[in-house]
């Protein structure tokens, strides 16, 4: 049975230290009829992922957001492990019965501590965030998902204020609703 809600797979190793991610989750929790939040670090504190359970969960939703902080130019390790473990041959790709994520609308929601200008050809890190996220885009393309891009709120590490956090909330919700 398909559920007409958005699945938000949330991966943050230390949520208590992230004002913006806490706020995004708190806002999504106000709408249980629209969003199902699946916190990987709470679900799997020992990082032993129940692959079948995760696959059944994915099969239930047509719209999936992966929310995580961007650090070390990548995702948190549990999300990478989730991708490696859950996207199995015969389920996510590679056989006639595979591609269970095919045509599902997939997007990323990212909190980035660094200012957007630093993620540019002329910036400190020499690459755009779109370039750095290319492996995710390619992964979703490979499994035939309908990748819808990413939402990023930049600069929160250096400019962490309640005002900026609150400003991000409607932008995030608007992004999700347009997917």
C-alpha cells in the first residue's frame, strides 16, 4: 500500500548540536499527515541496519527526502552505510525485479555550515555544491529514481542565529512541497 506522504530519512549523528536540523524536524513533526520522519541514528544506534525493513519502508512512499548535514564534503557515515546496504542488487537495480526506487521522487535537504560563495569555482573549496553532490545524483539516476535536486541552507555554522534558522523553515517546506 502506497502512502500519500513524504518520507524524510533524516541522518544526523549529533542532532542536539544542530539548531537548524532540530528546527526542520520540529516543523515537519507538526504535519504528521504530510511527513513521516525516519531518524536513522535513533533507529540504528549500533549502525546495524535492518535492510528488509528499510526496503519495505521505501516501497511505501513515492516521495523521499534525505536530510543531513554536509560535512567533510559528504554525508554522515550512517547515510553512506544505508545507501551501501539498502540499495541492493535485485531490489534497487540490476534485475527484472529490481528498481524498486524507480520513478520515486527523491531529493536531498542539506545544512551546510559554510557560506555558499565558498562552494564555487573561485571559492575556498573550488567546487560547487552541485558538483560535490554529483555522486548522489548519479546513484539516484543509476537506480532509476526521479532525482529532484537538493535544498541547501548555507552558512549556518558561522551565522547561527535564531532569525536565520527561522528564515530557513518556510524555504525548506516550500522546496519539499514543489517536488
